[in-house]
């Protein structure tokens, strides 16, 4: 690690959602909300939860040769989880044990990357609440901390209702609302005290 210990505190962004500031110019993250799945001295990994992809879950099931008779499940949108590895799938869901590759993000949210969770969802035996995303957002050692110091992101505690219940187009506003401020009060650049 090249940064001094005061620059990076391992894991302090665990169980957080990143909110892109209004001036975020990167089209991958403009008005995005990204749930952090991992944050440590090596960097951070997150799944953007408010960007719809061009795929439905049924199309993904077809590509993976998974049968699904439930039209409501098949018609669900797959999200763009981020620009890194857009061919890899991630399922954010309420806690259920027994899947091959899962990590607890908070007491209310897990992420699973193995195919068995998709098979369970297709059979109607999956987690109570879930969303499927392709790709992820990734930051190297100290990169996210640097972007936060440059006022590119705000953070709020992970919120199951925002992740699973809120309409996609309202997730950014709801996440900003958790800060207790009016969206219109956010400026493109922050100041320094």
C-alpha cells in the first residue's frame, strides 16, 4: 500500500451506498447509486442499483439454459451493475444461506455470483427480494477515497428498501433524501473547511 495509513481506513465504507454528485461527468455513474460490496486496503467493489440494461431476466435465463415458466420473473429488468466485467452476473438479495458463492453485505443484503441462485429464482424458490446486475464498479487502492475527497460521491448507509423496493428512477433521489437534504441544494462542487 502506497498511501499513508491516515488516507485509507480499511472498510469504513462497508455497508454503504455511494451517491454520485450532480456534477458527475462520467456517463457510467451520472446520478447513480452504487451499493458497496467490499471495501478494503486493496480497493472497493460495488454494484450500481439504478441503471437498467437492455436485457430481461428471461433473456439471461435463455443464455444460461435455465428454464423459467414465471412471466413476471422473466420480464424483470437486469441492471447495469457497472462498467467492469459486464459479462459477469451479480445477484443482490435478501439473506438466504446455501448458495455456492455469497457474501453478506449487511444484515439485510447479500450478493451471490453463482448460477445456483439464478436457478432457484427461475424455479420460484429464490430469495424473497432480489435484483440481478451485469458488471460491477471497481476502484483500486485509494482511488475511491481520492474521488470522495474530490466531492464526486456522497455515502449513506445501505438501505434494503432503496435497493429492492424503490423504483429505479427514484433510487438516486431516495438515497439523497437519507442525507436529510433537498436535492436542489446539492451543488456540482464541494467546498473545503
